[in-house]
C-alpha cells in the first residue's frame, strides 16, 4: 500500500480501528513532541522548527480524529462520542475506555 492510499485509509470515517491501531496513532502525537524537543535542543532555528511542527500537527489532527471515531465504531459506539474529548476529566475517562475496552465482535 502506498502512502497516499494509506493516508486515505486513515481518513476513512466508516472503518473500525482495533486497540493496537488506536494506540499507535495516539502515541504518534507524543513522537511529534519528542521530535520537536530533540530538534529544539540541537539548536535548530526556532522559526523553522515552529513551521515544521505546525505542518506535522496539521497533517496529524485529521488522522487522530478519524482513528478515534473508528475506535468508537469498533466498540459499537457512535462516532459522536469523540465530543467527550473536549470535556475535562471526562476526556481522560474516555481515552482510558478507548484503550482498555476490547473490540465488539
């Protein structure tokens, strides 16, 4: 599968995401933060680093949203449950549920 088709797959709202796929996508954002920290500590230009990080985050946000919706579908929930992510404390419980609950058969 080439990059463009895989990106299209990741942006498909109707798919289901297993727990492992959700974990990989969730921790992808942490890797972006780590890359930014490493580049920043190596004396990388602050403006260039900010530009690169904004581009990476803009590419990552739709993937994160669609994978969360796909994980909800895998659990038998509505994709609209992603709105729990915007409520403090409830977002932690929601995230733990997405990570801990097994897939619905």
